[in-house]
């Protein structure tokens, strides 16, 4: 990657910031990089998923879905053509506000937990068996439900994009699911753990992080122990990279924030590890951006930051 070192690295603007000393988060240095270009295009997305909101990479293909009000369906996308090659409809599901998706070896988890108004009391994650998906171009499956509520949410009064109980991110971590809040009010994020067993749960935060922006997606690399979060602030997308993520809090390890300054005005929603070195991110249809998937060599960026 000499090209990266000789061209990109000298123009990366490295800043230093310290997170607030919150419960579950230690005060430490966070390296901040202004990435100087638009990432490489990995693939286009069809017009049917112009509000792509989450990504997984399963069996060599990107899978995604539409945001709130869309069909209760997930779509397998051909990496080259950008066309839908498989539609899986959750027969007993409703897309109230689907926001993120994750998977393990046996199941896919779809998060219906978007909560712009702060009023929802029907937050849930749909659990779909991978074996039920099969290979048919169109198929219907039944999903189990993992329902939950926040123990720390006291008010359910309507407060459009002004509260701290929205959520757009979920990861699979061992025998648990972990979600990260999207705090419209203070720009932080809280992490909550959930069992993968269907049922009703009241969950409390296990960690906090001052994201200084709105977190809209997450993914965990089980092979490397690295967590990535995606979001935006003032219409500029950002990505956080955490090494040594332990599943209990956001303490320890290297932390790096990458600001995608050349993508200002895009709405970045989905993020997934493509392999141990690269991530994929997705953008919704906007005035100056088509719905698309981009590839970012994140390990080439953060390896230069000590």
C-alpha cells in the first residue's frame, strides 16, 4: 500500500480529542482522521432499496433492506450488477422502523427499533433462521421476536429528534446481541446487551461513549475483536474503530474516528466487515448521492495511528 502511504497519509489531518469520563467509559485519547477522498465504490443498489438502512455480508453477498415503511423484506444483492437476486419476506413481520441487521452462524437478526419520536413501546428484533432462507428467488419465512424496553427511559412524550432513546445499530457478540443508541439530544451512544433467546426483556446500559454525533450502524469482527460504528454529524459521515472490544463496555484498546469529509451531504446508514481489512458502508438515496455501497480499507488507515 505504498500509494496509500505516499498520497493519502500525508494529507490525513490527525487531531486529538478526549472523551468525557462517563460511566463505562474511561477518559482517553481518540485519534481523529479526516479522510481525503470518497471511498471506492463496491457496488450500486437498485431503486427498490433507495432507503437502505443496514448491511450484512453473508455467503459472499451483500444483504440489505429499506428503512421505515418499507416492505418487511431483506434483499440479497449481486455484487457486480447491483440487482436483487433474492427476496426474503418475514411473513409475520412489520417494518415499523427497521434500522440495522446482524447475523451469526445460524440466524439473521433484523432490528425494528427505530424511534425518532421517542414514543415507541414495541421495540423488537426479528430472529430468522438462515436455513429457512434457502436459495429460492422469493421466499417467506416466519421469525421469532426478541422484544425489549429500556429501564432508563422515563418519558415517552413525543420529542421528534430531540431525545436519547432512538436506536439504529445491532451486532452479534457471542451468545448476545448488543445495540447502540442514537442520541439525538446529546450526541452520545449507550450500549445494551440482549439475549438471543426470543422473549420480553428490560435492558439497562452497560457502557457509554461520547460519539459526538449520531450513530446509525455497527458491526463486530469476531476474528479480530474489532468493532466499527458509523454515523454522521452536521451531514458529515464518520466511522469509529475500536480494537479489543470486550462486549461489556467501550473501555480500553485503540479508538480512531474517521471523518468522511468528502461525503458531506450523504446519509450513511449501514456498515459491515467485508474481511479483516476492509469495511463496506451504504448510503441512502439523496439529492447528490445514489443508493450505493462503498469499500474502505480501514486497517490501512488505522495501522498508522499509535
